[in-house]
């Protein structure tokens, strides 16, 4: 969610909760939920969307996942033990 222009700071302040998080009020149809949380990073089916339009969080998580899968295999395949 990107807010720009006159009144954007006031709009962001209106979304801020007491604990410092941000959320958007939902219509009465969703009264059991109440508010929709605004997060910095959202992950769905492997892809990630960030609020600042960067993809570094996604790149880091993919490289960490690859390293987690590769390191145990590399030590078994390339070790000098017989």
C-alpha cells in the first residue's frame, strides 16, 4: 500500500494502531475479523511482495533455502571420508 500526495501522512497515522502496527478497517460484512493487517512482506505460494517494492527479502529467502538444501549434500558428496 502506497499513499502519496496531500494528506498521505495523516492517512497513515489514521491506520496506526496502539501497538505501532498498521491495519485497515473492514466493512461491516467482515465484522468478525474487524481489521486487515498491513504488513511489510507478504508471502504467497513461494512468491513475496514487499511494501517498498524491493525484492531483496525474496532473494535472501531463496538463497537461504538453497543453501539449507545444498550444504548437507555438499558435505556428503565432497567430503574426503571413505
